[in-house]
């Protein structure tokens, strides 16, 4: 498998603690993209408020 950041071969065994990345550097690049909100799912904007279903009482089980 290739590293999703640099595209170099990445060791997918438990010996590579950074998998699926090839290195800590690539793992941190990916984390930085998440933090900067660089990964987006296309779609309409969502209002920043609670969903009405969140206020319904849920049965106790």
C-alpha cells in the first residue's frame, strides 16, 4: 500500500506505528489538514444548532 500523503510505499505491519502513513511526518501533515478543515464533504451548509430529535426522550434499556 502507498502512503496517502507522499505516495511512497508504506509498511502496513504492526511494526509501523504510523500506518497507513509511511512516517510521522506524513501522519502530521494529514492531521494538519484535518485541523485546518482541509477535508470537506460536498453538500449544502448545515445550521450550527441542535437537531430537534436530540431533545426527544430516549427509552431506557
